[in-house]
C-alpha cells in the first residue's frame, strides 16, 4: 500500500520505517532539509535500538523515501499520517499549530481521495479541526468536491522498544465512524495483527482520549508507588516487598510499580498536563492528576534532600559521579529527565559532577551545558575521586558493577540510588553507605 508520513521525528520515523518493512511504499516528509538530507545518507536524528539498520535496509530496497515536498509524497498515496509534535502551551494544553499546519498543506496539495490519519497525540476534537482545515483549503482551490476521511490512530510506542512495540503492538486503535475507512485501516495493519485480534475500532473522540488516558494511568501508578515509598521510609518498611505484595494481585499486575525519582520524557509529563487542561476546558475539577504531577516533582526534591542530609547543604568542593542522564534506558532523550532537576539543584549548592550516560551525553550537553560538569567516556572513569555516586538512570550495564574497582576509584564509598538497582544488604556488605528510595 502507498503511505505518506508527515514528520520524521521519533513517532513519524518509526511509523514510516515499520510500514516500509512490511512491504509498503512509504514517503517520509519533513520541513527540515538537513534532516531529510541526513536520512537519505542513513544518518538517524534520534537514538532508538534497531532503527538505523531498519531505515538503511528499507531505503536500499526502495520502499522508504524521504522528501521535503508534501506535494511529491501525496501524488500516489492513499494514507497520509500526521506525526508532528504537539508541545505543551503555557497552560499545559497541547499546541496544535504543527498538526493544523500539516492539515492546511494537505488541503493545498491533495488531488485524490486520502485517508488522513492523526498519529500525533492530540486532544479530543482535533480530528474535527483537521477536517475543517483541509476542507477550507479545498474550497479555496475550487476542489471542495474532493473526498477524504480523517482517522484517529494514536501511537503507544515506548522509547527504547519502539520498533518492537509497533511490530507487535498490544493494541491498534482506529477511531473512525466510516466502515469503509475502518476496513482499509485494518488492511494496512493486517501484517502486524495477523488475526486482527488486537485491532480496536471506535469513535474518533474515544480514540483521541485513549492515548492521554493510558499515559495518565501509567503516570498515576508511578506516583502512587513513590508516595507509598515515602511512607515506607517513614515507617521502616521496604517498598520492594510492598511491590511484590501488591503486584502479585492479578487485578493490579506488576508493571509500573517501581519506586524511584519519578517519570520524565516527552509523553507522561506533557500528556498529564494536557489531560488536566482538557478536564478544565470541559468544566471539570481535576483532583487526581494534579496530585500525580506534584508527587512526581516531589520525588526529585526528596532525592536531593537525601544527598544533602548525608553530604551537607554546602557542597562546594564535592565531586559527584553520575551514572545515567537520559530519562530512561535505551534512549538519548533528555526531555523532562529527572537528572536535569537533580543536577541543577545540587550544582546550585556548589557540587561538581562527573557524568556518564551510554548514549545521551550529546543531548545532555545541550541541556545542562559544561559548567561544573565533566562528561566521562566510561562509567568507571566517572568515579575517579568522587565523593559519592548518584545512579539516576537504570541502564543495564550499571546492574552488576565491580564494587571493589569502584572503591579503588572513589574518594568516599557512598551511593545514592535513585532507581533501587542494588540489594541494600549486599551493597552495604561490600563496604558502601547506601541510600535508595523507599527501602530501610
């Protein structure tokens, strides 16, 4: 099938590449000429395991092409996916200017029937605005008789496992009231869902709300566990034991029940704020999600408080090693990363840092700069003469370090573990003072 994806960022590039890998002819469109030129050369603008190899393979086999010309990409396509950013506005609501700009360009350039698919995370009612924008441009051109449909098809990709999530999705949500359009969308997704058992067809507004609701629920689980972790510290219980106790309940399950320094990234913070704003726009008084957001912010403060309780409020002359900068493993994404707030707070108290992340150093440098921070090329290198180690991202290579080697490098044997990676008993037996989240 013929597919066009507008927006070659995280969602758009993964979407277009995965469709191409299943034999479709795909155009990826972006207004950034440099990005398009780099993609043609096989240079990927984001880090995502397996994506670079998949892009190169599909380009070489002629199924995946890149352009800045939407008109060129629409010439023989049936599906056009809108996969551009929806950054938060000042009030937390989703900024739809890029989505509507694409809709306007579609209306200016389409010459045949199209299925316009909203892949971007958008608030309820966006499909109506996209439809109106396209129709307005068609009428201006004297082509108001051209048919098109608008579909909501939210993405549920996790950074670090996006390709696997797309190829073997938990569910594919198709929001449309048109039976013919639903069948065409099912045909497009058939290679990913051979029996169609995970394809959910629903009305557009329910589909639009599903993505926000899913991310808000996951964020709520994280903040709930972090609030229980604070209680565990107060009463000397162990959050890991509590997690086992409640996670074994089939009604609750084990996912997203890990205490730590909170969530970050491009989705959870933005989407929680957006759904709060949607509630307000419909005259509702949100209570749960503002508390979720506040608890998430507080986790970073609690972690800093642990550090200053041990090392003192004046950290001048202190060197802190940092393992992990990205908001989660398997990505270089620094958006809303807990490490940013923690490092900035401790830096304001005089601390200097030796930081290591397997892939996020270049993006971290752009966010945090170089003032007071040395970016190490290896995680043991970051430990040299350090007064303490802060573990902020749970990369796999940090799980089984050589503790004796660590002690030979560090000035003081202190670990602040923001991700509860280690067994407190074993690490203290190894000679370290160990401070984690919600464990005695």
